């Protein structure tokens, strides 16, 4: 038993300090509970599908795959990625691990390293403009009534 959300469209992230603009696509989201009796397993959320990140200024891009857990065996929350230099067909870095845990990088030089450990990252409070300063189709403004009623 599961429910899935197919994310359509793309996001834009601008790094002002570097004058870089990234376009990214999103993975699908799933709410899962595998057994038919609904009492033998704990439900979980997972991501699945392919995504991309690209920067038109630098030409760097990444291909990311969020792997869903197989019905039997396997691990939850797996992710693999390849990062490419401009105009290169072979990645200079491959990443694998868990998107909500530790990810490891393997570089084309042969070096292996921890890419990121999300469990050790500090929590940073979001910076969001006030609702009255947002455009009509910005997420929090658009969904404010739904959020209010869910609460």
C-alpha cells in the first residue's frame, strides 16, 4: 500500500555570493506501508526517481537517482549521483549513500571521502519573506489557506 506524488516542473536556486543560478528537478515522493495487514510494518516516506541540477554560468551539472526500496530486501533512502564538468561525458565525482544519512564521494582521481553526513549538520532556521511581501504564486502564499486548515 502506498501513495505517490509526481513532482512536475523545476526549481531555481541562486547563489548570490557566486553569481550562480541553478536549475533543478525534483524526485517523486512516496508514502509507503508494504504489508496488506498494515500492522506488521511501520509506514515510511521515501523519494524515488531521477533528478538533475545544472548551472548555465559554469556548465557543471549533476544527475541524481533516488532509489526506492525493493519489495523484498534492500535499503531505504538510497541515492546515487554523478557530477560532470562542462562538456565532459565522464563524471569527475560519483556519490552514493543515504539522502538522510551519510553520502560518500568517489573522485576520478581515485580519492574516496565522506561527501556529507546529514545527521551531523546543524539545523538552520529558514529565512522566509513575510506573506504580504510574497507574490501570489510563491509557495507559502499560495498554500496558506491549506496550511491553516491542516493545522
